[in-house]
C-alpha cells in the first residue's frame, strides 16, 4: 500500500525545498509563483492546491475510512459476506 501524506507533510517538504533552493523567493520564481503565495502556504493561510501539490511531485487523492475500523481498537471491522 502507498504511504499517504497530509497537508502538513507537504508544507514540511516545501520548507525543505525552499531551503535547498536558498529562499522562498527563489523557489517561487523557479515555479512561476509569487513569493507571497508560497509564504502564505508555508504559514497555513492558504491551502495547497492540486497544482501546487503537483509542483512538489504529489497528487491529491481522496480516501475513505470505515468508521467502524476507527471506532474499534481490536482491528478491522468484520464485513458481511
């Protein structure tokens, strides 16, 4: 199964990429974004869009969880056959 990442993970990755590039401004310029937008994402004032995620090498996928699995501590819910 593939490992999932949440928004905070992508923000952490963005922070590292900006550091590797030398600045938020430099990373933003390299990717055709405004430095203010990149800063807003890093500060949690803007959400990571699908296009922004793609710039980081990710894509958004929606997953669903079985609420019975979440409620149970002893493992996956039993499914009727």
